[in-house]
C-alpha cells in the first residue's frame, strides 16, 4: 500500500461517514483530534490484505530462522550423514506405541 494518507478531522466521521468510507477505498484516512493524528482508517479489503501480508512475512521469517539454525549446526559440526539420520528416525518410529 504505497498510496498517500488523507487527513480528516474527527467531526467528519460524524457528519460525513459515507464520504470518509468512500475515501478509505482509495487510500488510508488519518483522523485527527485537536489537530493531531489519532486514528487511521482502512477499507476492509486493505485491512485483510495487510493481515495476509503480515502472515506471509511471519512465515518467511520462520523459514529464515530455521535456515539460520541449520547453518549454525553445519558451522559447529552438528551434522550426520543421511543414512545415519534415517536409521535414527526409523528406529524411533519402530519404538512408538501405535
């Protein structure tokens, strides 16, 4: 969302809600109280897009954290060959009470 922010006084919410609502579909609207920015209004669609974007970034961050841990493990020699790893996993699976 690289659009500009419209600035409107809080009284516009009471006197011109339909206009403010329509404006939020074009860009966020900052509501001022006594001349100071107080609240930002977004359209519901923009809000949902922001939530989806944040979730995507959180998922990427989790992957990057796992990759960083894996790199640290490699640097510190905390590795084993694939055959040993699979053997360990299969051994643990055989010991499960299912």
